[in-house]
C-alpha cells in the first residue's frame, strides 16, 4: 500500500524525521519519502496557499489500518489529509516491504 499525508511546512526537518522514524520503528511503514510541496486549499471559507511536507509511506496491506490510526492520533491538523492506494512493485521490493508483517508478529 501507499499511504500519504501532509504535515505543516514550518515543521523542521528534525521533528519531521522523528515523526517518520517512529512509524518505521513501529514497523508500520517500510519506507517513507518526504518532500516540500505547495498546497492550495479551502479552509474555514478561506483560500490558503502554503508549503507543507508531503509524506508518502510504503506499507504492507496488513499494516495499513494501524498506520492510518497512528497517523490520525499523532497528526497536528484538525482534519489531516490521509489517503491510500494499492501499488504494484517488483517481487523483490514487495517481499522486502512485506517483511514488516513478520517483524510485527514477533
């Protein structure tokens, strides 16, 4: 699975790294990509344009619900963007990602 969220752009890289590291340490994500993006959205009847951190996580299907729950409980936004979609990958990469299942059951 690919799970994606955005975090505040003013979050410094050390705090962002700690937030992401906690997801890796808890075996909810195998790999996390982070990048700065400009987001434009309507919030409380205002049009907002600001930088955010886009965080994209690769996770086994079996860990998705726990990952989403953890993101929701640790996210600083009132209404966080949390989206997910299935992905296909080469067999070796899929096997590596799915090793999280083994680590979670130990």
